[in-house]
C-alpha cells in the first residue's frame, strides 16, 4: 500500500512546504541533463538538491536514482543526515543498517547511496536521476562515468538528469570549463536564497546573523570561495604543482612488503595529526590514513593510533619535538624520531615529490578516503579538515610590498603540511637518528 503524498514535504505544498528561492527555484524547473548548483557555504545548495531528488521520487513512481559523493564514508554525517532529518517525513525506508545502501519509497522509487571510491552499485544499472553532493571533489572522469548511467535508458521519468551541488574552486576546474562549453547548466546561489538566513524581504534572521558572523571570520582563499562564492585560486600558493586530479587517487592494495611510516604533529586546540604512509619499491609515497582531530589528548591519540595501526609494521614514526608528548607516546609503545624542521628544505623536498618523474608519475599520492573521520568542529568553522584541503590553501606570507615572501609560509592550517614536510625531509636527508621498528 502506498503512503499518502501528505506525508512528504514537496514543492507543491503551499502550507509549510519547501519554497525555493533564486537559483534553487531555477534548479527545480531545470530539465537539462547536467546541472550544478554552485555558491558559497550555507546557501542551501544541498538542501535544494535533496528536495528536488525527493520530490522526483514521489512524482514519478518507480524511478531509480543514486546519491553520490567522492567517498562513501563522508556522506553519513553530512548529506545523509540532512536528507533523513530535514527532507523525508515518512514512506521512505533505509536498507543497510548504520551503513545505508539505499532508500526505498512506498511507490517503488529507490535511491542508491555510494561513493566514487566504490561505485559498483551506482554504475551497475541505468539511473533516472543521479545527485552528486560536493561535485567539486570529483574528477571529470568521475562525472563522465556517472553520466553514462543517466542517459534516459532507465525510462521511468520524462527526462534523465545529473544534478549536483558544489562550493567554488579554482578558475580552471572542470565544472567551469564544462559549463563554459555549454554541456552543463551552471546555477549560482546566494546567501539570500537560504530562508533560514534571510527573510523573503531580505532581512537577516537570528540564525543568519550567527552564520554570517562565522563566514566573515574566514580569511584568504576560504573567504573568497565560501563567503563570496568566487572561483579563484589562492595567491602565492606554495605547492603550485599540486593537482587533485593527479595526486588524489582511489585506494589501491598496499603490499605488506612496502615500507610504512607514521608522522605526528601535536595539537589540542589545533588538530592533533597522524599520517600513515606506504612507500613502494620505486620510492613513491602513498598517504593511506589520516587522523586529524581537535580536542584530543596525547594519551587518547596514542590509543587511537595503536588501534588504527593494528598489526602493520611501522619502520619509523617521525614526530614533532615536544619531549613530554613524545614520552607519552613512548609509554604507549610508539617510539618516535624527532623531525628535522628546516621549513625551506622540507618544502623543497615536498615540491620535488609532487613533480612528475621521468615515467610521467609523481612520487607522492593521497588516497581519496584516507581521512579517518572529519572533525565536526572544524567543519562547522569552515576550516580545513585534512591534508588535501590544506594543500590548496598553503601560501607564502605576504611581504610589505604586497608580493609573496617565498621564504616564509603562512602559519595557518598547516598541521598535516608539517607532517608531510617532516617525512619528505626525513627520507630526503636520511636522518641520523637510528631507525626503531614498532609492530604497532
């Protein structure tokens, strides 16, 4: 028996229903095969896309859809939480327990859930609609693979659609290029489009005052993108050869014979960071695990490091210099080597690894799913939560004349950056400290 439409919040409901504004309203009426809703943080982009996906599932019984992000584990505390708490009101059943695999509607519609790190279920059959959350995280290859599954062959609604939301990125991003070529409908949202932040008359709500105050504290590239919605690159970026499309890869099997390293940067108010790397026979590094958490005591961090490491054999753990914190790690069976902290030499060592070698490949890769869990406080504060995000914001300090001082990096959001420098310099200069092997 089908559930009554009255149990759902849909666009047609004039009494307490969803009433989109601006670009969100354009999204609702758009039938282009490819459409992306772009804009700064907190403009209601994800909510608008979820509302459209939900309403389509109701309007066209039996449609087959997919909800996708770059990695599956990044969906649980973000887009799926919004969908379950703010969009659906009944008549929808999740399957898969705490790790939802799909949602079934009473009218036969279904939404599969997955990440591009394991897209088998998404790509296994034709889909009427595919919604991509945080589309800027995907590569063009990811997007085009999904597009082959939304061509209209599913045939359960009048038009197929790939829709997505994204935050602004660099001016050469594939989303902008695809929009400029006319293949993708590009819509830009504003903070005034979000009814929780602004009234229909343009007056800021109490929540709007709080939210905009947070966004106004952002600096540099994050301010330009997340507050103003600009598609710009960071000025004076240090690692200008860094390229997500090249250096961020889907996970690959790591043979036990590959050498493993850990690198640690202490923090409490700032994040405590531990990076796990594997080195292949050709000397390439693969970041396969990243702990990046604020409010973590060293003893608790040590327990978590041991749990995550398991039986992996770690050749060396390179660490920040704090003697007391290093002693705490030692008590928990984590021997450390003090990092060589020459910043300029460390940056040069990282830059060397980022450049492509003679075989056309760089000597540093980052797994797309390496982050253990995003820090909720950092997410709320719109601050970097991992090395990938830090790489794109790591810039030189500005000299008095307004030019980049290419001797001094800005000491902001550089916690995983420090770890990366420590390891690259350690490997480059063959630290004199003896190697100590830990089975944890």
